[in-house]
């Protein structure tokens, strides 16, 4: 059966476009800890979980996108398992993109990390912003909203970490940033896609209005490495 690059997006990214970031063992790959906890293997065999543990320290957390609940060896503890739809963009008329944005760079990493801790857009590390374009809107000297590119696979780029400060909800800042990121991706001849926790109905409704349709439902598994 033919596979699609987004059937196993973290693995695809770490074996193609973003392979330069990969930390590897025999059967598994991960992004560096300073990027975040995303990791993957080609197939969820027991040996693959053991191989994954070789590149995580005891107590460290891994985030995986799975098709089914995991059957874990003793070297891992399951902390969380939640449905996570993958959505892919289909052409539609988009609202205006943000024009009053700024490019976020490594120099602003501490502020971006603090913002992510407040708004909880998903796994985030001090160097996550280095994976692709990262933009934000600043109001009264503080970040009000931000959005970024994250996973990249041939022909596809993920829109991620779309979030707004609680004091600035309802102004369309995140939507404008998201459209700006999407149009950059489309201009490169690539297709935007994203992942969202299944219980986040507000975000899912927004993404549908922007042309995103369901492609697959993963299980987001958060694991903690046990002592070997």
C-alpha cells in the first residue's frame, strides 16, 4: 500500500527535510531536547520503543503521533493519550493576512517560551523557533499573538503554535498570523497542514473556516522514560 508523507509526519520530517535535526538510534528518531519532545519511529513495534528509549534520558518526556494506543515496554510510562486530528488545507478564499507582525528570532526565545507556557499551544522548547518562520504581533510592548512553521516534509509544511494572549482574544490576531504563514507556505508551492487536540473545538472551528479538512486522527501519546 502506498504511504503518504503525512501518515507518519514526525518520522517523515526527521528522515527527509529536517533530517539535519535528527538524533537517532537504530529504529527511532527525535528532535533535540531544546527543540521539543517530538519523536517517532517507522513502525510501533516493541523493539522500536526500546530503541526510542536509548535517545531519551530517564524522566525525560517524549511526544509521539500514533495510530493506536501504545503497548509499552517497562522502560516507558504513558502520561497522556488524547485524540489529535491532522488537518490539511484545501483552497479557499482566505481572510486578510496580518501586516503589523514582526519576525520572531532566537534573540526572543525566552519571551516566546514564556508566552508558550502561558497559552499552551503544544510542545515547545527554547529553540523551537529555529524550525521555520516564526512571527508575532506585539501590543503595548508585549507579545499578543504568535504563529510558526514546525514540521516540514516534501511538499508540506505544518502551521503550529497559533496562540493569543488571554488579554487580546477576539481581535483576529492569531487568524491574521496564521494566514500570513499559510500564504508563505503556498508561495513555495507547498501545502499547509496542522495538528490540533481533539477537544479544542474553538481552534478546529477556526481551521475549518480557513479551508482545513480532516485528514487523519492520531493519538498524541506523551511518554516518560523510566530508569533502564
